[in-house]
């Protein structure tokens, strides 16, 4: 079953680069998912139906607000190392762990 992973940051631009890295890894591993990047301002609109939400480290202070907007979706911040190195494999692994909970 296709899983929906949403990444959120200030403008959705820096996470867009990470999304492409994650899609490459997902394709190579045969993991069926859609991965999207959006700005925090669209969280309620685009992430309420997601299977998990990952938040950029620069905006992790907003997690409690996102949890209010999307109460039934597992949410976690992306660690600075994985984010800074655009480690798609590590972030996809994080998403899969969240979805499995």
C-alpha cells in the first residue's frame, strides 16, 4: 500500500532537495511511497492525510503546533546531520520507522 510521507520546512524548498534523495532510495529499494515537501503554513492542508510528517531541524520548534493541526499523524524532526548531508537513506528509514509505530 502506497504510503504518504510529508516533509515540512519554512518554505518547502530545502526539503525539496531531500525529497529527491529520498525518492531515489525508495525507488532503488522498491518502497512504494509518495514523498512531498511543503511549507509549514500548509501543514494542516497537506499533511493531515499523511502517514508521517518529518520536520526540518530549523523549524522543529513548531512540532507542537503541527501536532495540533495534524493530531493523528506521527511527527518527528529530522536530525541536523541527516538533513545537512541530504542523507535520503537515513531520512527514509526514519519515515518508515514512524509509519511502523
